[in-house]
C-alpha cells in the first residue's frame, strides 16, 4: 500500500516536466565512463508570462499590500489548524479561542474595513438613490424645472462637464471597464489554453513513466562496462601485475645488472687501453731514437755552416753567435725508453675476456624481463575462478531487477493515467462551458458600466454640441435637452446597477485578496510549506504528515518543503521522497560479498620468481679475475711524468722561424741561403717525426689515465658489483613475495575499485537522474503558481480592482451629471434680469408664485415695482 501511495503521489505531482533533462554525472579522468543515463525531452514548462497585463497585476499586488501589509501569520495559521472549533458552543468562549479570533481579526483588519466600506456602499447607494428619486418627484434635489441665473454659470457648466468627462474617462480606461474586461478576457484565454497544457502534462507523464524502466535497464546494463574492464585487466595480468612486480623489483635489480654490464664494458675498455699503451710506448721509443739522431745531424750541419768565414764579418758575427748559442736546444726532451711494459696485465685481461661477461648479464636481463610471463602462467587458474565470480554477479543483478514489481506498478499507473486523461478530455468541454457562463456574466457587468458611460458620453456630446449660449433655459434646443436627459438616464442606471457591481466586487475582493495573501505569497517564499510541515498539525498523532501518508511512519523526517526544494533542484525521486524506506537500493547494490570473494582469490595469488638468475658464478668469478689482473700495479706516475713533457726541448717550428728571421738579417749570399735550408729541414723533421710522436703521446695519455681510473679501488668496485647482484638475487629469491603481495593488493584494489565506481555511479544516477523529480515541483508550480495564482487569482483580483474602481467613481459622476444636466435640459421657468440694473425681478402671473410662464416670455421686460 505504501508503494502505491508513493507512486500515486508521483502521478499527482508529475503533471509537468522540465523542457530538457541535462546529465549530471561526468566521470573524472582515469575512471570508468558509464555514459549518460538516457533521458527524454519534455514539452511542458512550469512558467507563465502574463504579458502586458502583468503591469495591472503588479498594480493590484501593490494595492493589496496597502490593504494588508502584515506578513503571513504562520503561528496563527498553526494555532487555528490545531484548534477544533465548533464542537460545542462553549468552545468559542474559551480564552485561547477568543485570542485567536482577535488575532485573525487583526490580521484581516484591512480586508474587513474594505469590505465594510463596500457593504456600506451596497446599502447606502440604493437608499440614496431612492431618496434622490423621491426628492426629484417633489421638485427638490434639482427636480424643479427652473434654472436660476448666475454670473458664473458658464464656468460652472464647463467645470461640471470637465469633471464628469474625467470621471467617466477614469471609469472607462484607467481603473474601470478596460481593466475589468482585460482581466475577464485573460482568464478565459488561459482556461482555453489550459487544455494544451493539460495534454502536454499527460504526454510528458507518459514519457516519464515509459522512460523510467529504460533508465533502470541502463543502470543494470552498465555493469557490463565494469565487468568488461575487470576482465580486460584480468586478461592483462602479465602487463598490469607482472609489470608492477617487475618495476618494484627493478629498483634494485636493474642497477645491479647495469653495474655488472658497466664492469663488462670496463674490461673491454681496459684491454683496449693496455693495447694502446703497449703500442704507443713502442712507437715512442723508436721515434724518439730516430728523432735524436736527426736532431744531432741538424746541429752538426748548422755548426759547420756557422764555421764559415762569412760569419766572421762584422755584420754577421753577432747573428751567428746567437744561432750558435741556441744549438743546444735541438734535442729531445722526453725519454720513453725507461717505461715499464704492460704485457703481463694485458695477458691477464685477455684471459678474463675469454668469458663473455656481457652475454651473461644479458641473460640476467632476459630472465628478469620474463617476470610478466611467469605471473601469467602462475595465476591462470585463479583468474579463471575470478571471471566466473564476475559472471555470476552480473546474472544475479539481472535476476534481482526482474523480481522488482516496477513494470507491474508502472503498467497499473499507465492505465490510471489513461483513464484520467480520458476523464479530463470528457469534462474539459464542461469546464469551458461554465467558464463561458462566467465570462458572459462578467461581460454583462462590464456592459452595465459601459451603458452608464454611454449615457454620460452621449449626454456630454449632445449637451456640448447642442448648447447655445444665446438661448434662454426655457428655449434650449432639442439636442441640448436630449443631452441633459442622457445624463439623468446615466444617473438613474448608476443607482440601479452600482450596488450590484459592488456586491460582486466585495465577494471577489474577499476571496481573491485572501487567496493572494494566504496562498500565493507564502507559496512563493515557501512559508506555506513551513506551516504544512509543522509537527502534529494535520494529524495530531503524526509528527511528519508526509512520511505518515507515504510510509505509515511519521517519525521519518520527510517534509513538504524538503521534497519541493529537492525536486526544484531536479534530484531523483528516490532521494527526494526517501524511498529507501520502501525499496532499499543497497540490496540492489550489495555486491560487497562478491568483491570480497574476488579480493580473497586475488590475495591467494602465489608467484615464484626463484628461477630468475641474474648472474651465475662464472660471471662473478670472471669479475674477480679482472680485479686481480694487476692493472693497479702499473707505474702510472712514470708514464704521466714523461707524457707531461714535450717531445723536444724547443718548439722546432718556432726555432725554424727564428732561424729564418735571423738569416734575413744577414747579407745576401750563401750563408743566408744555407741557414734557410737548415730551417726548412727542421720544419720537415717536426712535421714528419714530432707530430706523430705527439699523437702517440696523446693516445698514451688517454689510455694511461683510463687505466688509472679503472684501477682505482678496482677490487672494491668489483666487490660492490658482486654484492649488488647478490642482494638483488636475494631479493628475488627470498623477499619478492612481499613485493608481490603489495603489488597484488594494488592490483586487487584496482579491480575492486571498478565495482566501487559502478556502485557510486549508480547511487549518483539514482539520486540525481533516474526519475528526476523536477516534474513534482513543476506540477505544484503549475497548479498553485500558474493556475491558482497567475490564471485565477491575478485575473479575479484585477477584475474586482477595475470594477470596484469604476463603481467608486460612479459617485462623483452622479453628482457632476446631476449638476450638469440643469445646464443642458430645457427648463419650465427661468429667472429674468433687468437690463439696466441687472437685478433679477420676480414676475407673477396666474398665481404662479411670481415665476414667469414660458408662453408669456415674449412680453418685453415686464418689470413691476414693489
């Protein structure tokens, strides 16, 4: 029964829906994308724009605020609802009831006073009209057909005509007939247009009912997205779990293998360096010997040349002496003959290189890189069981959703909706017919005012057009007299109709004004909901009335205001109406036992990596042999001492250039040419012998320095490499299980996280998107804000405002019309003025109380002295 009441409330509320439902859930990056819950578009919008007549509505609202400026009496309404008046006659005499009555009177004082004035108008105006008619019959109250002459008669006539015209204009346009007619026509137009709104409501409601199962099916179907992603990760266990394990172990394994591989490279570089040292030393020893012999020959030939008699001349003696003193510089500087050899070290390194250490390290790399395949092979059976669990979860969810009576309930309400639509379609013409009667009655009331205004306007028109200022009151023309009669007819109809109009005004004022102040305004600021949510207000045994109706449990904190606000924000009806008390979605989403089973199976994954061998004993022994190859025993100081020396004591190119420059200082002749020939020979020796020796020294320098760096603490370096490899191997053989457990937990959390994402997405979708209850707020807005307030209350209030204003302005119109008619109607008698003294003199004839008869008016100025 509670489910039926809940869905019935949904049916009653969902009369209109939003124009378009926007998806709420957007998965953040890195999470599963479940897409958007399918949602249809709706035609109905719970908003009404009154158009130009809205200005009149605002004016009426301002007037009602003047009449009733008090705020909504929440406490008074609560107390009045909780009090049970009328049970006994003594109830009304209770002090608390008297206080409540006085509070209600105080709140309604504005309406009471206004209604009292209206009632006073209803009773007094017909009475005044009756007395006015009786006085007129007795020739009083302007009933005598005699107009006394006054000096300001024209001014009075103009003022009365102007005031009457202004009053009639106000009655007709400003607050009168047009205002009432516009309100009457607006209500009729809205009633006629309501059929389209009702039809769209039913159409949207059918869409809503048909869309809800599709949304539920979509939520269920998205489990496949979760399952497929989980199965994909399970199928890629080698890539995901194996790579994670490999990555964690690789933090120690890879540096150890890299160090071993680097040491293998160092062995090859050491062999090359030793070979370079051996070759370079041999080349340098032979080259320096040959260079020494050549330089000795050059010195001897230069000495012979300088012994020539040409050097004895005064001009050449000093130059020859300088050259002779520099000959000792032509000699070698470095001596490589005493450097020790490296043949023994080279032989030992060659023995080490007989074993390819690099290939052994690459085997370690390959074994370690097979970790993902080992993980796949060792987890195949467990992963098969996990896949079976995932399949069973999907089938259980589908079975559970099929057991829900959603389709049956929706089918029942679809039938009820169809019957309700047919009922509305059958009775809507009757509503339009009764509205036509109402429209016709209001139109008749407006026509009453129009009839009065027609008489007034005709009276003003005929009176103004037919008035002849040269004619005397007794000789006025027919048109002027007709205008006066129209004015008096308007006065008569005013007395006849005004009280009827005011009765309608008072009744609609009391009804429409209180609806606006007690329903529309508190509904707009949600004060009305706060009153309805008062504990024990609508039922003295229920704290929360709405939850008591829906769930038979008034202790549930479910309020009208909260439901309305949630639905206004377009939250799901499950969240807004707290339907978990009828249908607990956690049962649908209770997959924790399955995820626990998955987690337990994943935790039982056992991966053995003991088959991975990073570096065997042969490789380690090879490293130790390299460390004992003896390269650290090389006399690097002796090598570096000779390497840091220059090949010759003097730069041969500089010496040759200097020799050539000094030869240029000598007189032209054989001596100059001979010295230049020696300079050329020295340059040739430098290019052919010194430059190769310098290159050999550079190679020797690089190789010796490489060997020195390599030999520096070589034993320690080799032990560190072997220690790192042993530590990495120990980690794989003994402590890899800890790493595997940690990474397996992360892998398990990833798999389980997919289901948690699915659960959270389903909860979010049910809370915000599935059966989003914006239609509930829309239908409340449609029923109260649009139909009751915008269509009916605003139109009714505007109608009585126009009709009441017109009725009030009938009073000054009556006065001005009566006054003005004397100036337009043809009189029976008139005052006669003396042409000289301009003093009115009374003429009597035939005992007519001194008044001059109209048929005697032609006697020229009959004046009698007293």
